[in-house]
C-alpha cells in the first residue's frame, strides 16, 4: 500500500513541475569565456537531470570495478557456507538414519566448507566417528566441543553417553554432574545422575539429588519416601559388612522412623535387635507392626525370637504364636503358622480350626497342601487328601517378592534386584497364577554394584 502511494506522489511531483515550467516559460543564459549559451528552461532541466543520472551511473560502474575482489570473496564465502550447512543437514540426517558412509562423507564436506571449530561440525564429526566405531576420534571431537561456549553441552552429553556405553560409570557420573550444572532442571539429566549415584553407592549425594527431583516433581513424594527408606537399608547392610553395628542400627532406625509400615524396614530392624540380644525391642517392633501391617516375614522373626533362651522355657511353640494372634487374629499367614505348629504337635482339631480360618482369610496353595497333609496324618483318608491337593493345584501361590520391572520372583527382599540391578523395584505383590512354588527364582542376597 505504501509503495503505490509513494509512486503516485513522485508522479504527481513531476506533473506539477512540468505544469509549472509550461506556465512559466523562459530561458537560461550561460556565459563562459567568449561563449554565450541560451537554453529553454525545459531543455535545461532535462539536460540537468540527464547529467545527474549519467554521473550516478559512472560512479556505480567505477565502484563495481573497485569492489569486485571484495564482492567475489563474499560470494565465495556465502556459497561455501551454504554448501557447509547443506552438508551438515545431510550429515545429521544420515546419523539419524544410521548411514555411516554418508555421515562420514558429509562430515568431511562440512569440515571443508565451515570453520572446523563450529559446534555443529564437531558434533557431526563425533557422531559419524561413533557410527564408524572410531570411539577415540569421537572422544576427541566431544572434548573439542567443550571449548565451544555455545555448544559445550553437546560435548558433555556426548562424553556422558560414551562413558555409559563403555560402562565407565564413574566417569559418566562426572559428566552427568557437569551436565546438571549447565541445565539444573532437566528431567533426564537429574534421573541419569540419580541412577549413577545409586549405582556407585554414593548414597549421600543420591539423597541430595532425590530432594531436587522431588521439588521439581520428577519423582513423586511416595516414591521419594520409599527410595530414602531403601537407601538407609542399603547403607545399613554395607555398614554391617564392615562391622559398624552402631552406625548400621542408626540407619535401620532412620528407615523405620521414615516409614513404619515399610516391611523391609520393620524386618531389618527387628532382626538386628534379635541378633543383638535386645529381644524386648524386637518383640515390640513385631507386635506393633503385626497390629497395623501384618506380613509373613514377621512370622519367621517371631519364631526366631521364641528360640531365644529367655522365651523358649517360658512359652511353648503354639502358645507363643497364640500370643501373636491375640494382637491381630485376622491374618491368614498367622493362622497358617499356628495351624502348621499344631499339625506338627499332633493337635489335629486345633490345626483344622486354624486352617479353616486361614482359608476364610486367604486360600493359597500352601494352605491346601497342609490340609491334605492333615487328612493323611489324622484320618489317613487318601481320597480327602487328593481332593485338597486338587484344590492346591488350582489355588494361587499368594503374594511374593517380585521385581515390578521384570516380574522376576525372589525368595527375599533386596534393595537392588539381581541380575539386572534395578533399584527399589522388589515389592510384595500377587504372583501370577501359573507360577508354582518350585518354580520360584531365588534372589541373591548380596548387593550388586549398580543397576543396568
């Protein structure tokens, strides 16, 4: 809109000038030396404009010749830059597609036409070298990227990935922390550093990273709480191996105080008290937990506590378990344990009562097998025993320790799941119906160096 308007203004000015000349006729006289020139005003204006235009034309021609070398160099630079950026585009596309040959070729062209210190050129060279299996060349390019202020993060990320691929986790953690300093709120960086700190058993720094992840809502509060408990328990295991029992007890207490319903925290603390001869505290932990969060693991610990000299003389086996059931009788594993003891002691009626109550609470494969054993021992009724065994074949195994990532079954809970090494993924949950007791995988009791 503005250009047509400006054109109309210029045309109008010329028309007005022409009309003014027509309405005001006259001549221009020029005297110079012995010459006298008399020209019509209109012709004078035309010649004057022509001289100006000719002068401009001559000036531009001369300027073009003078600036030709500079303009030619600029043309070559622009042309080279365009070729370089085109090579970059094709090269990065080739890297994404896994085309090694094309990536290497385009990387050479990009290096030829662009500054070899250009961040994108170095990145392309590094990625092409990695595709070609030249890890040392890739490492050199990533290191060179660190010196580029605009692209230094690309160098850090490349070195981080290289270290992870080579399973050099200590070096990977260093680069991960550098990346975190550059981008302190990036989810994937925080998760990577957190995972590497756990792998390296750097529990103190892992807790600090966990706080940051929780604040940024990368990890939920429930997950963060659970992870902290597991970290304390993992630290306690290591301290026990180093015979630092007081420090280990402090970690067990921290885990228990953080979440008094977390089964591993309860069992670890109770076992520690039992092994240390502090039976009263062990019993207090189990009794409190049995009331609010009963678990089969408590049954094992309760039985171990009875075997201590102080209680073995005072309580019989069944009487000891009746004491536990008096706190909370509506627990299937407790009824099952009492029934199993009654069965061993030949108390058929009591055993049957306990088993029936356990069936009402939670029918399982183990329960029906014990009922079959009860029939064989008490009445030697083979047919009834077979009926119970048939029920056992169709009954669920019940809850087990299972890695929620792999569905692998473990006999006991561990902070880190073997063999894949995932942290805090073993949970007490329902097993698959097609898994039998004889088919359970047995987890290794020792800590692994890290997780995959």
